[in-house]
């Protein structure tokens, strides 16, 4: 399929699943609830929270700028016959599962120890 692309050609890749940012956050909270129920999450309990959606907060630094993002992927579909393999919800659920299964990596990234080095390679 990709061999059909034109040398130097540029293609937008999109799933055709446009949503608002709040819809994405709500879907993420629902996926987390399905994989790791909030009532069994000690970190939430320690903060006095009963659901992932209670973690949502709104920041004033970009009011109105991040309502949605959209991409026109018609060219890659038309010229290369490309289409996403997963629906948005399925892909989000698999992504959540990956992060839950790889918590050590997440903690390393969040701790500041991760310096964007290539992982899994010996130096």
C-alpha cells in the first residue's frame, strides 16, 4: 500500500473520528473505568475522588483554542487506499491497556529521568 505513494508526497493520517476535546477526555475516563475501576484505585481514594472524571480541570491559558482538532485524510484514502484498522474507542482502550501494563516506563518518564533517549538499545 505505501509503495503506491508518490516520492516526496505528504499524507495526513486520520481516523475519521472527529470529537471535541471533552469527548476525548470523557472517553478516556470511561476506558480507564473499564480497565481499572476508580473505586479500586488507591491513588484516587487518597485524593478523595470517586471517579476519573473528577480529575478533569480547565485551564485559562488557551480559552477556546483547543475545542477540537480535525484532519482531512481523504488523500491517503483516495491515493493509497489506507483506512484505520481500529475504531476510536477500540484504539483508545488498547492504548489505556498498554499504559496500565507499562507503568514503570510511565513513572520513569514522569520522574524526569527519561531524556528522550531511545529505549531498548544498549549504548
